């Protein structure tokens, strides 16, 4: 059974996924960021970003950070 992210933040073609990792004594959150693109009729994902993507990546990471702080009880 594939794992699903705890939360997703999407701005245009940039997708930040927040994953919860449960440890013995604590919960940890990890963030992955991908850029969506089309290859013919198929949607693909890439972890490479061009200069024009970076402001959106930064914004998505900032929102992910805020979400983690809110839900991690800090």
C-alpha cells in the first residue's frame, strides 16, 4: 500500500508534499518539492527547477514550513 502525504501545497505546477514520519519518541515532518510537466499526454514530475520556478518553490516551502510549525505543536 503506497504511503500518502500528510498535506500537499500546490502553486501552479509546483507541488510541495509534507510527509509525517513517526519515530519512537517524536513525530518528524519531511518535505519534498516537485515540478509537474506534460510529456505528450502524460503528466510527469521533476525535481529540477528553472530560474523562473524558484520564487514559487520558495513560496511553497514557506507555506510548508508554516503548516509544519502549526501542526507540530511548536
